[in-house]
C-alpha cells in the first residue's frame, strides 16, 4: 500500500522568497510596486513544476515575522529586524502567484512555515506517503526519517538529503537535530547555544550520550568519547545545560499545528488556473513567464 501512496512535495516558501529578494536586481510592476522577489520566487516554482512534475504539493509561508517562539524567547530572530520596505508588498504577490499556479499556499497565525511543514510531513508519512521537504533550513532536518519516507531537497544545489546525508552534514541522527541546535545554537534564528562548544563537540556528546539531559557532568564518564578536551566539554555542558534545553525547545518543530489537515485531495496538483495567471501576471507586468508553466487545469 505504501508503494502506491503519492510523493508529496512541501516547499518552504519563505526561504525562497528571501533568496529571490537578495539575488535578483530590482523590478517593478507597471504601477511602480517592487516585484523582483515575487518574480524570482514564481520562476522557481514554475521550474520546480516543470522539472519534477509533482502530483501533490504545497507551499508553506510564515504568517508574520513573529511566532509563538517570540513569546517564549523575545530575542528569537530579533537580529533580522523589520522586513525590507520593498519586500513587504511582495509577500501577497507570492501567495497569489502560488495559488494562481494551482498550489495551496499555507500559513497559520502564530506558527512558522517550518511548523506547517512539520505537521504535514509527519501526518502524511504516518499515512504511508513519501514526503520531500524542499528547503535549506537545517531545522527541517529533524523531519527526515530513517526509512526514507521523509527526505529533504536543496533546490539551489539540486541535492537530495536522506538520513545518512543529515549524519554526514551534522554528525548526528535527524531526531537529534533539536539537541544539536540546543548545544551549538543557531545564528540565523538568534538562538544561544553552549558557549565554547562547536559542532564537533556537540556531535561527539550526542553520539555518546544521546540527549542533552543524558550528558554526564562527570568528566570520568567521558573516557570512551573520542573527542579533544572532554573534561572541558563536560564542564561547559553541565554549566549551560538549562540554556541548551531551552534552545532545544525553541528549535523543536511543532508537528500538530491546529487546523492543519493532511488532505491529499487538496494537495493534488491539477495545473495552473489560466484566468488567475493571466490577470495576476498582467497586473505585475510579467509578459512571458506564463509561457513556461507546464500545465493548466
């Protein structure tokens, strides 16, 4: 039965909107509204549809720059500041373009795109589907499954990442990614880790002991761990254990976002909506991009 289940592609929209914003030169709609981020993002979606011909997919977006994590830790992502002024009006174009292409555009107030993807990936994989998470966000690596039912795909590098790929990159199992981030922190999300402990130390500790709370404070218990400065690591992890546990909590995806249903019928791609594409693309001055859309419903 599992072999007959579809492959569902879940795209981290926010990542690719920002990537397009910073990689493309300015563009404007006929009315002067900035469009380059939306144009680049839409181009990426069209290319993905063309290259991979997905039968089922969705794009998840952050509903805002803040989520429930900011209530727990106000400094979460604080270094990012406000959304650039010329990007702000483009978010609506990105969701409009996604829906015009016939793809569900998903966002939930108070949660991040990662949580939406986590919820759908978990529920779909539990039902026997295969899931491809399209993103470069290391937080999403925790969703990758040992049986291959959930993998990741880096759109820019065109590289698929399975459980062995996660281990090769981070030195830990996918399920240990929250613990790993709890120790090393996350500069992108402004999450503090354990001062003085880097990726190698974190991977060694988790490889030997499994979870942050199981890492012993006694250096003698580290005698079998093949890592330099074991005594120092034991001390640092003991002194900053509570901070590491708090960061782990923030780095752990919510996989039961309220109201998020894993409805395969809603995720089935039937093709783009010709009327919506024509109206939106004309408004934005995108004269030829529609010619690359592989199928209309």
